[in-house]
């Protein structure tokens, strides 16, 4: 398997207003395997993306294999930074409808 990104995100936890993700479940992409997850604060992921670290979303197939999703970007809406896989113009984080934890 070719490396998809530096890290893969498999789940998220939102704030009480459900507009911003406050934690992300992140796995290292080891090339041939996806590593064990660690939960990171949103600010840490934003800082990493700004430094050039790459992230993609991942989900599990019915056979239990990881499936690559979309690349994760920081997109500004009305001057506020959001984590998104697509620029949909909405003032909320959106990462491929990943499961919540």
C-alpha cells in the first residue's frame, strides 16, 4: 500500500455547539500499515497542517480494512479557520462524516 499521508484521521469529537471539532483520533500512516491511534487536540492538528504535515480521513470497510478518504485542509470561512475535506462555505468543521467518539 502506498503511503496516503503523514497521518490518518478515523474519528472526531465535536464541541457542544457541533461547529468545531475539539479532538481527533489520529493514526500514523506507516506506508504498509496504519498505526495505533492517539487522540489529539484540534489546535495541534491545525498547527501541524500549517507546518506542512499531511492528513487524510480513513474509514474501515466491512472486511475491517482501512479505506482512504479525502485530504484534510484548513479553510477560512468569514475569517475563521475550519478543518475540512471540501470547501463547502459552511462555518463548521467537516471531515467526511467521520464517526464521533
